[in-house]
C-alpha cells in the first residue's frame, strides 16, 4: 500500500479542495522561512473557467509568481497509478517572446509526503536563487528548508 495523499482528488471535490488547502498552508510556511519570498503572489494561474466553475484537473493544483523576479511556479498533481510515485520537474518559458515572459518552474508529481517535501525544496531554491541546485547524484539530499524549520506531514495537519 502506498502513502498517497488525496488519491481520489480528481473524483472527489473535497479531496481536491483539501489538496489545494495543503498547498496554500505549505506555501505560507515556506514564505515564513524564505525572506526572498516577499514579492511572490499566489495563486498565479487560473483554476476556474470564465463562468467561475472550478477546473479541478490538477493543472495547476498550486501556482505562484514573482513579477519582480520574472519567475513563476506551477505544480501539477497527477493521479496515482499502480506502483507510481511519480515526480519530475523542469524549467520552461511562460509567454515566450512576449513582454510578460518569465521563467517557470514546473513540477509534476503524485502527492506523497516525500514528493511534497521534494517539491517544497525545489520551490524554496527557485525563490531564493532563481535556479535549482541539486546536490550529489541522488538529487535531494536535504528535503527540509534551511535552518531548523520542519514542515508537518499531511497527517499531522489533518489531526491538528
């Protein structure tokens, strides 16, 4: 059995909203420990159609932008598949060759506590340095924010 968080988020509106709330909570926590985050705004990308109906397709489950730094973040949550702990990321150009062009960190993942920590570490680096700095061959040696900050697990948040 896998430790997926909100595995039915595409089918269950309550799970979807819970996943969005978890991201907003973690975003607030991250900004408290990242002084460079003061210029960032969330949400950035639309998550509802023009008539106000929520899209709820997981793209994005979370987004943020810093117009001053010309940086953005988009997190795409994927449905779990058998034996899937999927996680990937890349840097892309948003609105390429347009006046509003910016560099966008895109993260796609199946939500687990481990993947959430990886995503938060990448976002912290993106906010602080405007780039991703992986350490060693494993990539993610330090999954917690710098200093003594600790993000509670989704289970701890649910029980709080």
